[in-house]
C-alpha cells in the first residue's frame, strides 16, 4: 500500500539538497558503527554483492570468479584477514594498508576498493568509481555511500520511478537492486525516517517482478501480505519510509526519493 505523495514534497525544492545531505550524514554516521558489526554477521549475503562485481576483485587478486571462499572474505576486512589471505594469489607479496579509493586492494583482502562501512571511501557527495572519487551532481541532492565493493547514492529529488531510473542512468548507475539481506539492510539503514525511496524493481512491462539490471529476483523481502497490489496498478517497488523501509509495491507515478547503484568494473 502506498502512502500519499505528500511526505517527500515537504522537503522538495531548493532546500532538498541540504536536507538530503544532512539527513544522509547523520544516518551514515549512525550506520558506521552498526555497519561494522553488521558486515561481520552477514558473510554469506555479503558474498552476493561481491560476486556481482567479482570480476574486479578476481582480476586484481587472482581469485576465480566463482570462488565462494574468496567472495565470502572479500567484504570483511575486519574479521576476515586469516581467510582472505589464502584467497588472493597475490597475497604473499601484498603489504596491507588502509583501503582507499585507488583501484588497488590496499588491505589485501581480495577486493578492490571495498569498504567495511556504508560511508565508503570517498567524501559524502562522491562515490568511488573505477579507482577514483567521483563527485555527484549538486542538483541531485545525492549522498554517496558504499556497501562492500558497490557504490550507491541516496538522492532526495522527488521523481517518479521511471524518471528516477533515468536520473541514475545519467550518472552511469541504475536504480538500486537488492539481491541479499546484507545489501537490503545497508540500503534500508540509509533512509531518512519516514521517507520512501525507489529501488530498481518493477513489473510494468510484463507483470513479472524484474530488476532493472536483469539480476534474478531470487532474494525478496516482502513483508507479510505483500505485494498487495495488482499488476497494472502497483507496479513499482519502494522502500517504505513509514514502515521501517520494508519493500512495498506502489504506483510508479509517485514522486519521491530513490537509490542509485553502480556496478563495479568487471
Ligand atoms: Ca580490499
Ligand atoms: Ca583501494
Ligand atoms: Ca545490487
């Protein structure tokens, strides 16, 4: 069920940028603490996110793309040192240092430019892409964040689903796809309280739920009795701000915030 569109509009307009950044910063700060512990408790799901960009990590560290062990340890530098070292073929010659956004696996955990915290490796209004911190457009009111090797932006523009997807595409991204519980938790933790946000799941074209990337819809986190709409009405999915950011099918024409995601280089 959808809320009406009045919630985001109160923070729209020129003040949106400031609100978005401020809210995101406060939230991200909170998440940092939670994110460390959360990351360690979500090893199996963390593997999914890294596997999506596994090519990047594999290319650097020599980990086979399908290597579950390497993927498991990759996003967990804090606790995964022992496991991570054997996974990377280059580990014996790797001198660990703090991970920074430079296209190199600085901490020798088998993943390039991975972050243990949702705040990521770059300043707030930027994301780590291809080894560089790239600034986000000011007009998008987007806060850049990161989960493992994936970069995201939480944008406070009020856009309908299709326009939000187009906006993400102009940044070289797409509406965020949630394919693991850990990714779900990371993104949910970003949301400003009470604010809805689009994710990249819809069924407008085929009546089948489809991620914008074509990733399998294998992980879902619908609350009980959801989706609650019929095809042709509630065809797009949001994280529902007033319901703890649970998945919610709603009208694609609602205008609200959204989450963009970049795929790491293969
Ligand atoms: Ca690393
Ligand atoms: Ca790095
Ligand atoms: Ca994703």
